[in-house]
C-alpha cells in the first residue's frame, strides 16, 4: 500500500475515531455528573425531553422519507428523459442557501399564506419545518444518487420490458438493487441530522410541538446539572442506536455487493 | 433556474436599496456591534482553514476510497454524519476542558471539520469513481511525474468537484450557529453567531438585512471562487 493510500486510510479512521471518542467523553461526562447530582433525576424528569424526542423522530422520519421519495422520482425522471446533467447542475443552486435562510423563506411564504386564508393552526409550524427540510434535502438526495444512476445500464430495463415486466418490476429489479444501499445511507444521514438539528426549529419552531434540537441546547446551557445529565443519557441512547444501525447497514450492503457480484437471484 | 435566482436577487437588491434610501433598513445595528470586526476576522480565518483542510484531506481520502473498499472504511467515513453533531459537541467540550483549551478556536475548527469533511470526501470519491482508472498509468507511460498527473490532469478534471466542495464547506460552516456558539463559548464570534439572534427578531427589516447580508456574502464568495478556479484551469491547460 502506497504512502498516499495509508494517509487516506488514516484520515478515514481518524475522523470516525474522533467522533466515537467524543461519544465516549459524553459517557464519562454522564458518569462524572452521577457523582455530582444528589438526588438523581426521577423518571418524571425524562418525560418532557422524551416527548420532544418522539416529535422530532416523527418529523425526521417524515421529512427524510419525503425527501428520498422526491429525490428518487426526480433522478429517475432526468435519467429516463436523458436530460440528466443540465437539470442536475441547476439543482446545485440549492447548495448556495444555508438551512437557516431556507427556513426564513418558508416562514415568509407561510406567513403570507396565513394572512391570505386568515387561518392558523399550531400544527402548521410543524409543517413549515417539514417543508424547509424537504426543500433543502431533496437536492442532497439527487446528488447522492446521481453517480449510481449515470452508471446504470438501460439495457437491463429494456430486457425486463421485453419479457413483459411492469414499470415497477423494471424499477425494482434494475434500479432499486443498485441504489438500496445508498438509500439506506441517505436515510441514516438525513434522519440523524434532522433529529437533533438546532437552527431550523429554533427559527420557525412551534411552541406547541417543541423539538429536540433547541431542547438539547437549552438543557446544556442550564445551571441545573441534572438537566445536562438527562440530555447526556438521551444523546448516548440515540447515538448508540445510530452507530449500531450504521454497522448493520454496511454489513448488509457489503453482503449485497457480494451477492450482486455472483449475480442477482432476485429476478 | 439560475436566471430566476439572479432576477430574484436583483429584485431583492432593488428592494433593499429602496429600504435603505427610505431609512427603513440600515446596517448600524450590525456595524455598531462590538464584536463585528472580530466576527469578520474569525469567519474568514475559520473558512480559509476549513476549506484548505477539506480540499487536502478530501482529495487524498476520496482518491483512496475510490480504489479501496471495506466495511470499516465505509462505516468510519460515515460516523461523523450519523453520530448527531450535538452529541459530539457535548463530549468534545469536556475533552477540550481537560486539554485546558475550552472556548478556543481549535475546538471550533475541529467540529466544523467533522461536519464538513465527510461531504468533501464523498464528492471527491464520486468524481474519482467516474474518472478513468487508466489515467495514472497513461501519464506514467508518457514519462509524466506525479505533479503532471495531479496539476495538469486531475486538477482540470476535478475543478467542478473543487467548486462544489468549497461552496458546500462554506455554506455548511456558515450554517453552524449552535455548535459554534457552544464550543466557542461565545468567545469565538462569527458572522453566523452575530446574525442569528437578528434572524430570530420579530422586526421584519432587521431579519431582511441579516438575510440580505448572508446571501450577498455567499453569492459574492461563490462568484469569486468560480472565477479563480476558471482562471487557474485556463492557466494550467494553456501550460500543458
């Protein structure tokens, strides 16, 4: 292995190890706080942050699934119509806008609409956040899948078509087999990001459905150490779940790669 | 789409000029902020360092990952993205405290690097996967050195990815309010930490000014980077 390859490998393991080490430090912080806090927070204290975690998880799942479905739909449209490159280039403009600016645009449009229809429901705040994430994450999904779609073989689709396969079968046996690993990867990245993101909920968050991101910062800035402890526990649980999911996902996709190398037995 | 964006920005510019002339919008609240100069300094400093590290580390790692596959490589490169950055922030703060460098620029740089580098690696990796595998051997066949390969062959081919990495890194870095404010302990002000409280304001004109400033900074930076990359590409290809 050349020096450059060793360096590349070293960088990959370093960034992963630093992230894991930070989580270990979080665990140490939790143990340290256990010695300082007397008495320990009761189960009742966890209800409020856990309810916010559930709301955030719901929002994250819906926003992620919508973004992925829309992204696949857009890539497929461009891929099948062969006007791929140019349109994808245009979508890259979304990268010029930080999340917080997109959130403010959504807020401005939403406020205009509320004045127009003269009606507001607290749930709309939740939908505004959903919309802001959707607008921002769809281009991310499109870019992630672009490379795979450009390397897909159209002949395989035609072959299935020739044998009387439906459009769904064409998608499932040719495209889905190639993108399923990446879709799972995108799901994890977006879900993890949206679940704990601070900026968008802080700008357009609803007081009726408070989310986890602002709560984490609020608890961390609190002078009450038990609040920091509660947040450490929740974050450690969430992080462990994500790390286990990531390892399982890659174990699954590397097995798939192995199977695909031998030839797909799904058709 | 690009034209639509250009027209909407021009419309925004006219509207901002109108607000400025009618004295409804003014920049005094930002300019008079005592941390304005420091915020500009730290933003420029953080952006330059983060962009440089993202390009250097991203290119090497993207190139490596395009040629080598492995379960643990895939897992480790994705960890900074799937471990919630706020959890990393909580642990990192304790680590920095132990190292006796709390509220320091090093911590801010490290956390900004962790949230941007995986994206840069993926962008370069995708580009290297697209490129012909035979390029290095062809260059060597014609007695070309590593400098010829990277400067005259890879640089023009990677120019699009370079622009994407620089822009994405800047936008992600400029979007980080919570982690910058927390790890920096309020002692490392940036344009984002300065403008974010104004973005939460209920005064429309203040919010408009903050949005206008952020978009103008990013837009001007994107145009500048695009121009620099274009000029460098022309210079390099003319020397070939």
